[in-house]
C-alpha cells in the first residue's frame, strides 16, 4: 500500500484538496471520493499536488475524468504545485495542455528521464 494523504479545505471561490504521497491505483479511489464534495455551482476545484511524489496512469486517468466531470457540471479544475514524476507524466502524454494553466512549463530537469 502506498503512502497517501489528502486534506480538504473549503474556500469561498473554490474547494482546495491538498494531495500528498503516491497517486496510483490504490490511492485514486480516496481522491475520487473527496472530489465528489464539489458542488455544481460554477466554482472550481483546486488540487494542490506539491506533495505528490509519484503518479501512474491511474492518477492521470482520474485527473482527466475529473476534468471532464467538472466541466460538464459547470466547474473548473485547477492543478497547482505539479512537479517531479507527475509533471513528467503530464508532459510526456500531452495532458499538461489540458490540465495545467497556460504558460506552465516544466523545468528542464523534470523532463530529462536521466535526472
């Protein structure tokens, strides 16, 4: 079982979920459950991923499905603090164009598989 922790904070403009640990097949259900709290009121969900140390295809699929669900409900998904392995996954798959704010660029060392 992977190390995983999340906390939820309600803000007037958005719901903030801080995620830490490994976002993988074992931890995705917990994050998915936490995201069900977001109301269909045009607000946004901010995922602070600064503590995420690993993300596999399950995590990527969850983020893409979550984005689709939120957009369909009139909400918005914002990812913050993405770096390291999660940034590599987003960049290599092209999902960074969908999930990260425009102009977000991964530092060169995060894209280098030898780093």
